[in-house]
């Protein structure tokens, strides 16, 4: 079971591209998200030029503006390491990735249908799919009166001398008259479609890695906050009801758990409690290193006695517990007995 859990669990990168910290990587990823969402503003400006947009395209541009506002609101708290805002940013980035995947699938299918139609017939029928007419108008395809692949010129001889010989141009159809209508399978099999599929797959592989980085940074901030508010300040899981989960930083009795932020924080934690608060191998060492770095940045010296006593208590090599203190009367009786001897 432990072997399966180790290899099935969500990856948790500790650096960004093995070159930068998770905080720097999260800032760069958030910047790229901001640049991506700005396109929604320019998309709505296209309406002023008279461009026709389908309902799906219009909804995507409106969502981009809403996502832009949310990202600007949350990105300012990355450096301050606010547990609520960092967790909200990670959850929103995951949600945005799912929504973008749905839009990419919808527009990708429409694009392949447009390619399939231009390779199958030239009847000028309406392109199927969401936003197909807009994509067809802006894709750069031409709609000639005769769709031919090449032209054969036949020269006919003429009687006598003439200034020229009449020529007959015979066009060969560029498609079969019995070709089926546009379909997704036909569009995917076109030569130019494979490069599009490969590009989309590569970009989404990068997006998945970005999701893991943002989630790992939010998890690090959460666990640092849990260690800071722990009741004994000696163990990460001291205030938790479970031995395998850290204490919920948005519990109702804690400062972060009050009000609507606390309710929303508990909801976000509940969607992935084992990931955000789970006890995994190497987490304690990771947390200790993070706490030491934070103490050095704040100029606070660690207390080695508490850490050493806790380590020896866990390993069973600590000294025996001290004897209970003697009352004053007991001390005197011992002294009297000694004097009597």
C-alpha cells in the first residue's frame, strides 16, 4: 500500500525548473496568466470593429476579464505568504486550467471541422462547430468558384495560317465528387493538423507542470503557517485530531478560520485535504529547513534545547523524567531522621 501511494501521489516539486524557488516560479507563472487574460480585453474591443462573435467566443472573453481581476487580487499576496490567498490562487489556477481545457477542446474540434470542410468540398456550406463561421472567415482560406488542383491545356489545330491557336482549359477537380462531408476524423488526418495537435500537447504538458508548482508553493505556505501556530511548536501534527494530517489552519477556533474567509478556506482544504495537510515522507525535513531559513531572514535565533529534547524523546534516548518536587515538610522529616541516626 505504501509503495502504491508513493508512486500514485501527486508530484510535489521543491524548485522551479531546478533553478529558482517555488515563490519565484509562482510569480512568473502568475505573470504569464495575467498576460494570457489580457487578451480578453482586446477580444471585446474587436466587437467595436464589427466582428461577429459566437456566444462561446463571447463567453470566453468575458471569463478572461473576470479571471484577470481575480488574478490581480490574489497575486499581490504571493510575497507576503498569506495562507488564504496562496491557497485561493492555487485552487483558482487549477479551475482556470480545467476551463481553458474545455475551451481548447471546443475550438480545436471546430478548427479541425473547418480544415475538413475545405479538404472535402467547396459548396460553401456553413461550417459546423462553435464559432465555425468566425474561424472560417479569419483562417485565410479562399472560396474559388471552381475548386481544381491543376489545369490541363489542350491545343487544337486550325486550318491555314492563323495568328494563334485556340486553347481549351480543362480543370481537374481537387476533391472527389463522392467525398463525405466535413468530419472530425477527416480533419485530424490532414497533414497540417498533426503539427497543431503536437503543439497543443506540448503546451498542456507545460501547463500541468505549472499547476504542480503553484500547488506546491501553496502547500508549503500552508504547512509553514501550521507549524507557526502549532500549540507546542514542536511537532507539525500536534493540534490535529488525526496523526496523519496536520492541523487545519482554517479551523473555526483559529484566527484564519473566522468569517467568510475561514469558511471558504475550509472548503478549499476539504477538496484536497490529504494533499494540503497529509503527512508524507520528507515533509518534516522540508518544513524544518523552511523554518530555519525564515528564522535567519527574520533575525530570530532558534531554540536548540526544545528541538533536541523532542528528538531524544521520540527516539527514546532521553534522560529519565525528574523526580517530583518535595514539599517543605517532607524535607524536614528527612533531615530529622538523619540527625537521629
